[in-house]
């Protein structure tokens, strides 16, 4: 989704914002634009295409300014064309606006702006003209922004550069916006890693916040709820965590980071997990809510809760609406999200308004993190590849820990964590890495791949299929191995490949189902801790007790990554996808 970064201070904004906007590219975009304050008025450069191409085309690196906004656009309203790239200006070229979000009532607002000259098809452009309208009537920039904010419906965060003001003015609602307080100036951005090299002091803004960003100071007022507190937080990761280091891609860096992150869990006190376990123990029903990969983590958690005697169900965010008549006040919600900004979940928060909420969330200060009663930080650090890897496995682990702690099985949980970490040393040995390479080599030329498994292996099949689709563009479909006989078996021929995930707990049943595939000529790539006759190719995973899915997952992630590389795709930025999905 769109990325915004702005700076106002004593230094030249351009180098900061060039670095910052490149760091926001992972969010997904189709156009880049910038607005810089200058003695001759506002300079706007914008175009469709890659950030670096647009920057080089317009020589943005040769410009300088102390006050500027850079923006990447992910088209939602209006096609991919230069005029639709942000920032948007008003008729008099006094202001420039960069926006992230959707203005739901843009049509009626545009209707009310007769006489204004619109140059784009975007909803965003109503903002610049609405603000202009108020400035023309004598309002100052802060009042004009505040009154405009009150007129718009939907989730919208935007930053306004006014050539007649020393300050930048911004408002946040729905879409993420954080304030960074640096030595010689201040930042506003869609995320912290984009400016963390220059400061680790941040204010996580709340919905309704209006920020007046001066060169040396800033002020924040909340336009919806004046009691909101704006504490300055110190972030505990450095720029190094948000960089690729020696890795070729963020995706492989983030896959490999899981080994250390899992080990770190052994020295965690799990205070927040204990609090969460106390809540779910007394719940009538526990709903685990997520989207995409985080929904798969929710499925792992729901299954673990049920197996530990607690009634639980995993629901995709947008589907919670179908439960609206049955949600009761004694139910507890567990929200799982890497970004904490997923619209499908934010939109259904009102359905949980009377319930206790636990959040397993990677982004501190995000919209969802602020809404929950118990916040369990995933602690994965910045995840920049579009496909979620480390956040998924850690969310699965945390939701399983909640289940085990709620059943009083704390010791089993710690034992299994240690078992997983011990066996992790044997996971990525050369024979396994070369088996993954061989499987990727086979898969890269296919148009379709099945992923099969039963029980929690089926959840991993869903996740493995999603990863492969995302980064290799191969159609991958996960099917519960037990249900193959109810129809999909008709598709099997000697051209068909299936990745089968086989755990000890359901080995015999899954092997029985795989024989049916084999008997019809199908080829099987087995992921298991034991080789089996039915496998044509074999990738060994390791035993991990309740957390065996972590190791299966790492193998599936590597399989997707390697296939992507063999196909010449950049796995960090798959086409059409955005990291943080803030639209309906
Ligand atoms: C897949 C992926 C997406 C996200 C989904 C939810 O690799 O990353 O499916 O899991 O968009 O995002 P979050 O976790 O930020 O709520």
C-alpha cells in the first residue's frame, strides 16, 4: 500500500527521504512522487515506475530542501498514470498533499468543489482542493486541515506541505503514520525502519491525531479524543535490522533469522502469554482472527487451543461479520497480524467492542496493537519481504504457547521449545538444502502444484501453497489429504506434482492417501522426518514436538524462495502485492 515519508528540519531533507522512500518500497507501489519546498515555490516531481527510475529521470538527488514529502502510490482509486501519482496540488499551487488511505465520500466532496480544476482521477485530490477552499476563506493551514479531516469518511492519513507555512501538517486515521524525533529535525513516515538510522525516538500516532511538524519542535492534538496520550517511545531495533546485510534478498534474510528468533524465546519470561492464557481459560469461545498468512497462524492457534480443551475457532477478518449474531460477551478474541494495519481486521473491530482482545502483533504502536487488552509483541523485528515468514512462525508459536499455558502445560511448552531449538541445528544441513534445490528445480517449470497434508500438516500445506504462489507465480493449491478422494483425485496424472507434508501424528493416514495419488501416476515431494517409499523426492524435516510446524515452515519458505530465484523473480517484491493491506 502507499508509503509516505516527510522531513522538516535544519538539514537537507532530500538524502534522508531518498533513503526513507527506498526503505518503504517493500510496501508495494506503482508510482513515485515528491514535493519540496523551495524559494521559487513548491517543486513537484512524479511519475509511474520504479522509485530509482523516477528519481534519476527527474534528477531528484540534485534537489535540496529543508521541508519535503516523498510518496509511493499503490493505485486504488484511479489508474496507474503520472497525474494520479501523489503529491496532489491545489489550483493555486500553494499546497501539496500526499495521502495513504481511501476517501469513501470523495464523489460528493468533489461535487461540492465546483470551480476547482482537478487534474487526476484520484480521491486524494479532493483533499488539496478542500484545504484550498478553506484557505481562500481566510483559515490558517492548521484549521483548514482540521476542518477537511472532519469532512472526510474512511481511513486516511495525509501530510500537507504549505509554501506559506514553516510547518508540515499531518493527520492520521486508519493508515499508519509515525513521528520520528531527530537531532536536527523531525520525520513523519508510514513506518519506523524508514528513518531509524537517524533516530530511535518515536511517537506512535493514534487515529484522529493532527501533527504540526516544525523544524525544531512538534505538537500533536487529537481531533477525536483529547485524552489520547502521546508518549515518546525508544525503538529497540537499529538500522541494521532493517537492512539486507550480506543476504541477496530480505526474504532469505528473514527466513534465516528464524533460527535465532526461536532460540531467543527460551530466555523470554512470557508475562504477556501468561496474561493471555488466563483470559482464554475462562472464555466461552476463543476467536482467532487473521488474514492471509496470519490466518494460517490463527488456524494453528485454534487447533492448539482445541487440543488443550479450549473451545476455539479461526476466522478470517472479513468473515467475522457472519458471526455477528453469535458473538457473546464471554468470548475472547486473539488478533494475529504482522503489520497491525490490515483493513479486513480493523473493519470488524466494532464486532469485538464488548470483548477482551489479545493481540499477537509485530508492529508496536500499530492501529491493532492499540486496540487490544493484552499485547504480545511478535518481536520479529522489521519484516520487509512482502511474503511473511518469521512473523508467521513466531505467531504460530505464541498462539500455541497461549493454548499450552492455559491448560497448565507450561513445562511441556518449554520442553518442546527446547526440543525444537535443539533439532533446528540439524534442519538446514547440506543434504536438506540440496534436496530443496532439486525440488525447486522440478517445481519451477510446473504450472500447478498441490500441497497435501492432514490436520496441522494441512495448515502447513495452505501456508506452503500461499508462499509458492506469492513469490513464484505458480498456481498452488492446498488440499487436506483426507479429502482428496472426494473430487481432486480426478486431476491426478503422471504430470502432476504434489508436495506432501507428513508428521508422525498422522503418518499412516496420510501415507494411505498418498498411495492413492501414487497409484494414479502422481509424483510426490515428501516433507517429513522419515523417508517413505511413496515419495519421489524427499526433504527431511526434524521433530519439534508442539512446534514441529516451525521447521516444516522454514522448508516450505525455502522451497518457495528458491523457486522464485530460479524463475528470475524478485521474491521481496512480487507483482501486484503489498506488504500491509490497508484496503477492503
Ligand atoms: C503472505 C502475507 C499476507 C499477510 C496478510 C495479513 O505472505 O504476508 O497474506 O499475511 O496480508 O497481513 P498482516 O499479518 O500484516 O495482518
